[in-house]
């Protein structure tokens, strides 16, 4: 069962979302400094990272949108891992419910491939990105999906202040994974999807190492 990585690499100074700070990655204990603490020939490295939760490829829990929603520590594992996946490929900017019509989506991780990940780490990534419409989000909720992912800057249209897709999906306890990559390497079905963040109490969003197991027995 081949494994396909669907996550961007987090790097020092990398901007994921315009207006949010880049991660700071540095030594907490360098190998050179550690030599003073251990026997000759023994050394270790301990790294330090300072980042906002919305960095790289990350997962949103309901708590991201709703104060009473489940945080990262409260999400059940079966909503994040071992999910039968479906890839929906779409080249529209405003992705409507028609993109998902006729598909069996109940209990699935629905991953929307727009190709926008090709603009990652460029100024073009932040402008005019593809997004789901409010009606598309309502359709996914009614279809009974378990998780929705997208390889774009935001699953919502960011030109206004409303976020109907986040509101609908997270309100239905459907996690969202944004800033994905590599979806072109997946089949449309017949794979398992995994995107598990750390189990942090009182935290709503965090980077994940999202990946797929292609041809797994539970993929449909």
C-alpha cells in the first residue's frame, strides 16, 4: 500500500497565510553546547519552534470557529485517520455543489484538488484562490462527509468577512484540512486518508502530516 505525502514542508521564515507570522525554527540546545553535558563522543540536539497554529498544511477543529466546539484534544481518531477518501478535481474558482453531485460521499474524507498548490511560496498563492461556495458546504454536510480538505489558500472565499464553509462544516463537527499538496498523485478513490494533529487541550488548529495509503482495503 503506497504512502503519498499530502503536506507542505514547514520551513523557517515560511509564510502560509498573509498577515500571520512565519515560523521561527532554531536550536534550544545545539550539538556543540550539548557536549558540555554528556560524556565524550555523546551529543544531542533539541530544537525549538515558535509558530502560529495556522502554519503549513493544518487541520481546523470545530473550536476554531465555535467557542463550544470540540478542540484538538476532543476530536475522535476515527474522524482523522483511516478514512476512505474521495478526490474531487475541479478547475473552477467558485466550486459549487455540482462538483460533488452523483458521488457517494457518506463517511468519506473529501479532498478537493484545484491545483493551487503549484503557487505555494509565491505571491500568486494569496490572490484569487479557489474556494467552496456556501451551498457546496451545505451539500457536503447533508451528504454525511467525515472530513474535507483542499489544496488552496482557504476553503472559503476570503474577499469578505463571512466564512460560510468553515461555519457549516465545523458546526457539523466536520474537520477541515487546508493548504494540502500532492493530490494529483492520488486516484479518485481506493485510498485511506490520515491527518492527525497533536492532542492539545484548548487548541483549535495545528499542522498535520497528511498522507494517503493507496489501495488500502478500506478505500472505496
